[in-house]
């Protein structure tokens, strides 16, 4: 795979000593490369439907209230997820994915 951003980063660093590009621009390019590398290390987030959430709770013997505390949501929201009225997203979905792989101990110590 061709990596244009890394090529751009290399060219920017080559041009910097000659005044062809500013330090701010090189810093910005470097930060974009670091961000992309960070994103590549993150685990893939899997969508979860109501059955998957119910199964997850059952596997770890969690009530809806306990799961709600772990994901910092309301019991009503967890109930809606399980009934298919809403879908978890954003940070809650990431927490559910971590919980699925690592178990509740990752949050409770």
C-alpha cells in the first residue's frame, strides 16, 4: 500500500532545514501521522444489538443497573438497547466492546 502521508512527512522533514516549509506545518504533519498510527492500534469496534447486550450481561452476571453504571448510562437506556429501540454508539459502544473482551474487572479493579 502506498503511504502518501508518510511520504509527505519525509519530504517535509527534508525541506525544513532549507526553509521550504515551516516548523508549524511539519509539526502538524507529524501529529497527523501519529494520530493515524494511534487509530491503527485501536481495536475494531463491533456493533451490538439487544441480544448481544443481553448475552453480555448474562455472561458476567450483571443486572441492567450494573451495566448502566459501567457504561455511565441510565437503566432506561440499557433497557432500550436490549429491546432494540436504541443502539449503543460512541463511547458507550467502545465500553461495551471492552467489557465483552476483558470483562467487568477491567473497570472495577
